[in-house]
C-alpha cells in the first residue's frame, strides 16, 4: 500500500514537471494579457480564413507588414522568413508591460481551433516563458540534429510558424537579429534554442506533444477531425491532444485547406455550412446593364454528344446576354454545323462572339490561355466562365449563383449519372493525381452541403478577373510540363496560393460521356441510349411519359388498344430525317430480301432499323420504355422486348397511301406517330375491323399498342395528302 502511494505521487510529480498536470493552483492568465501578432503583406484567401477563425474566438490580432512587399522568400525551395523577425522585433519595441504575452503565428496557412483561454492555460502549464511549436522534421539545416536536446516522447525539432511568450523574453529572443529579410527565421530561432545557455536564459521550450501548436508537415497521419458540440477540432492521435492552432507548414497546404473546410466551425453536422452566405455579391435588384461583364469560354475538343442541347442550355442561362461575351474554341469539324446554326440565330444577342475553328492549328492549352487572356485584357471583364461542351447545365441560375458566392475561383459540382465521378478532386496523391478525400463521397451524395476548398476542378468554373490580373498573371496558366491543361491550371493556381472552391449547395447538372460516340450518322445523338441514357431520355422521351405509371396516363380508343405518349417532337423529327438521309426505302413489293424467307405478305414502303444499325438501340428503347407499359396494360404478360421487325413506314398518296386489312406477325405491335395529321399530311389512321373502331388522328409522338395476332385484324386508312411516317415494331417475348 505504501509503495502504491509513492508510485502515484511520483507520477503526479512527473506530470507537474512536464506540465501535463496543473499541480499548483496558479491564477489563470487574463485573456486581455494576450495579443496575437501575425505577418500578412497582403490579404490572401488564407489570411481571410485565419482572421475568420480568430474572430470566432475573439482573439485580438495585430497584423504586421500590411502593404509591404514580401521579401522573405517562398519557403518551399529555399529557407526564408527573416522579414517576419524584423517586423516582430520592431513591433515588440512598442509593447509596454512585462506581463503581456505575445502569440506570434503565421496566418496564410493557419487556423485557430480554440480560444485564448485554452491557449493561455496550456502555455501556463508548459512552465516556460517562451514555447515554440515542434516538428518531427528538422529544417532548414539537418546537420544541427545532434545539437538538439533529446526528448523521451514528442517532437524534437523547433518550428518557427508559431510561438508564444512573455514580452521581455521575446524581446531577448529577437534582440540580436540583424539578418536580411530573405534569411531563415527558423534557422535563427533554432540556433538560439540549441544553445543551452541561451535556451535557459530566455527560458524556451518546445510544444513537444502538440498541445498548443499542430504543424502538419511530417504529421499528416497523426491528425484527424474531431466533431464535438457544434465545433470541430484537430486531434493528434499519437499524443491524444487537441491543439489550439493548426499550421499547414511546408508542403501541407492542401491538408490545411481540407481541415479549414471544417475547423473551427466552418461546417459541422449540427449547423451545416456556417460561412456560405458570408461576403456574397448579390445581383438581385441590379438593372441588367449593371450586371458584371462575363467572358464565357466554350471549349470543344472532341466529338461530343448533344452539342445542340448544350447551346440550347447556354441560351437558357438566366443572365443578360448583353453582359456576356463568348469565346468558342472548336477543335472538331463535326461540330461546325452546331456552332454555325447557333450563331446564325443568336449571335446578335450577345455583346461579342469570337470563334476559333478547327482550321486554326491551336492546341487545347493555348486555346484556354487565349480565352483567359481575352478577359484579362478587357478592362470591363469581371469574370471568366470556363465551360466545356460536355457539361450539361441543368440549373439556369448557375452563373448568377457562382458570381454571388464571390469566391476567387469556384466550380459548380456536376456529376456523371450512376457514378461517383465529379468535376473536382477532394485530395491529391503523392504523384499529384487524384486521391479520394475522407469527405468526398458525402459531398458527392449531398450528405455534406456547402462550399469546399479543393485542390482540383475541371469542366466548368468561374474565375474572378481581378485574380487573373494580379496573382494569375502568367500567360501560360494551362501549361506545365506533361500535365493536361486542367491539371496544369490547378497546379499553377495552387502554387500562387489562390483557393479553388466547389459548391454543392444546389443541383447544377452533369457531364455527358464522350465514349463510343460515332459521327457517321445524321443525328448521332439517337445512338446514345447506352452511353448517356439520362440525356437520351431528356431529349427523346415525351415529357408526360412518367405520368403513364403515376397517373395511368393511357387512353383506350378501341378495345385492348392503348394510346400513350412516348416520343418528343425532336425524337420524331430526328428519326424521320435519319431515315430520309439514309434514303433506301423499300419498293413495297412482297419480295423482300431483308427478312427471313424473302417474302412479305403485307409489304410497306419502309426502312428497317437494322439497315441504319439502330436495332440494338431500338431494342433497348423498347425494353426500357415500352415493356413497362405493356406489363401495366396486359397484367401477367412480361416481355424481353425482342422484335422480329422494327421499321419506319412512309405513306404518300402517290406512293403507298394505305394498307390492306391484315394481322401483324407479332405478339403485340407498337405504332408511333412521327408527324402530325393536318399539318404534315391528311387522312391516314388505323381501323380495327372486328370492333369497327378507327383512330384517325394519331398524336405526334404517341404510340398505339395492340395485340398483333388473332384478335386485332386492322388496316391502314388512306393518306390523302402530304407524307405520313410511323415507327412500327412487331414484338414477341
């Protein structure tokens, strides 16, 4: 028992010595004794983030060097930072009172995770007059490693990005500084610390277990987010500590950006995004002539489906067209017709239009640099909106939303249906390519909604012109070694310390797949039912089709004959034009080498789907859109939508106006009206003889479905004028 008591006392004494246990009930240091010094020669996004966290905890901040030119180096390639020592030395001369405590901290890559009270308490527990942050990596002179005092546990090396101390001690620390601005501050402080006499006289220690300061360099695997009570902390797993500040020193800028998406209360599970509505630039109430001028860069680099739809959506953007300038780069001759058609009808609506066509030998990176430069050199341009033709902007307010968020660079999150693909990366691997961040799936799925600082964006994003004229002045932003243009752009942006954001606060749209896109047809988008089923459906399936299932939107004009909407007008038009473009209509004779046996009992003037290599796509259409209706209308009957024949029929008074009574060689038949009676033709229709029931005014895009054999003996009524087209399918199980 006596031994146990001695052991416990020994542990407590050791805790007192190390500062983990506050053995003496010292009076706490008043918060008004603490003043935070930081150096910021310009207000970067990182500085704004730092100040936001400082305001949240009510720190008193004194910014040194504001407006000065930075001469302290870039830290990444060579040591630097001497300018900070000079500024600190000068500022300390003005501070009166020996009981004042100064926290000197970097700002561009630092966030506060807790407030002054905790900072002062932990400083007091350290039982030294000056406490520096600690690192696992020695910098900038590894030859000094042996001169560092050894520690039983914790990080051994000094980090200069954060330290706290009493004013007299800090004055003693910097009093002998006579170095240049581009000399190393960390080396200066290191040489003082490794000198036993100076270390003792100034009374310096390191924050070995990251209780006050967490440096991320060399410690990425140690740090995780800790969500608690509507706040977020960084937790060091090795030492089980909650640092007061988090510093993305050295090559860990992406990690501090990630942590800064949450710490201290940027986003929490309880509140969601707390800063998304800060510092916005509202456009509501502005007259159209006062809207910011935007240059939209449109980039077409490969054959892409639904380009005509892309331009339709561009027209639908809710933004004054007189405040938009278009720069269109087109690398593909196939799409010249789409651009020409768009410009012929709408060019005059825009403030200006510039087109670079495939006849100009220009690569993708050069074209994007050119687009950026058009905005940069136009004094009226306030934003550059980069937009790849693969992007499907469903949200017509996208441009307004992005401008109002008022970020330097921001992308709307777009997805690829059925996949986790998006136009942003949450993290980068060691090779600089994609790595999945811990929150990526939650952001993509909408479980976490907000504005996210990310290292890579592509396809669609908005850039402030002021950024292009200051931080991003390089003419070759989209070029860097062997990287593709988007990766090069993002690398150059990151290297300049400019933040890129992605927002998933609204639904914005998606991106189409360009895989397997063929261009040998007239309307190539018809063949996209496999690669881009969502876009295919929006383009070609009738807007009221979904009502068939939800509202029983089916009519019964004759017994066991069902009439329902299936095709859009675009689908009808494209299919007719595709068949006429192919042009090889049958002669209407009973001899038909296209079918098995070579004989057609009831011939028509037609073109089969397999003649235009459309049979697989047509079968997919029947399976996805007709089979569900069949199963609803004929309960208990299930079909695989296999068809013996599928074709488009053409009726003309002087060619084949009608069709004699007959049964169809099918289990059930689908007839889709592809054009409009009264407008495109006169007469026509279908009569079911057994029921003496005629349907003489088929609606364009609507389908008639009826049994083929035995019961529904029918005839095609005469077309008396114009040309009538129908798409027919003989379906068997």
